[in-house]
């Protein structure tokens, strides 16, 4: 994979686009990115998110992963809480070598898997010449 296929924007405290009326906290989920001959795969840790709480979008070659984290309140008295409440937000620049129409995503065990298939090389094609 070249650096041009999936450019990782610097990881930092994230802010949603535009102004918001809520003061929600957003976390940048940890990701693993790997490549095969056919695709690039992004694995993002989004524990507590459900499939309907994930917003995966592609606009102006920017892949945005945004997820709502469900807060779980266990019964009884809270003794220690290390998990902060908030949401997930991470953005990546997608190269033109990715077939944007065939991007797929799935969620299992708190891990979001985004498959970014590469555009195949142009195949030889016979073009029919019509009369008229």
C-alpha cells in the first residue's frame, strides 16, 4: 500500500464538524489498517457501539467513522469507573485507487471492520460500433 491509498490524519483530540449545542466528548478510536492485493481494511475499536449507532460516511474523499457509545449503568453502587462516556470520531483521507461504490462495513464484538476494495486495473474491452 502506498501512502496515497489511505492517508491517516494526525491523531489528536477530535471535534465534530460545525457548531454543536451539546457538549459531548468524542474519542478517536484505535485502529489497525492492513492491505491485501484486493483491498484495504480498517479495524476500529468502538466498544459499546451498536450497528444503528454508527455513522460511516464518505464525502470529498474523507472517510468518517462516527459512533454513539451506549452508556451501561450497572446495578448497585459504583466503586470505580475508568471508562469515560462519550462518542467516537475518526477521519481518513481515501485515495482514488479505492472503489468508493463498493465499500463495506460490519460490526462484531465492538470492532468495526471497514473494507475498502481497490479499483481493479482496466480490463480490455471490445466496443461495439453501431450504425447511425
